[in-house]
C-alpha cells in the first residue's frame, strides 16, 4: 500500500491496515498516548485516549519534522522490520 492509498481509506479501513504496521515509538500527549507506526515505508501516528479507550486521531505523517518528538526512541533496526 502506498501513502496515497492509505490517505484515501476510510477510518475503519485505516484501522484494519494498521494491523500490518509495526509500533516503533510512544510518547505522552495531553489527551492520551501517541503511538508511531511504520506501515509499508511511511509513518502513521495514532492518538489514543487511554482513559476512554478511544482512538482520537489516526494520521499519516507527511513531514519529517513530525517525527521530531520520536527521534530519541527510533532505531534504524525499527525502520527495517518486515
């Protein structure tokens, strides 16, 4: 799947696609927990409200700067997991 294919999916289809992704980092957020996944060569961030057990946001990261909060947690080995 390409990034553009992912963008065109419905929210539920994106959730299904994430089953093939690999979790590579977490970070605290004022509304819960952000998780960074790699999926078919692109990154997807999920904002999860752990109190209400809800996904608040699921979005591909289009800019390298969006990875900045995760850089201290990501190793090159994480990026090449298949």
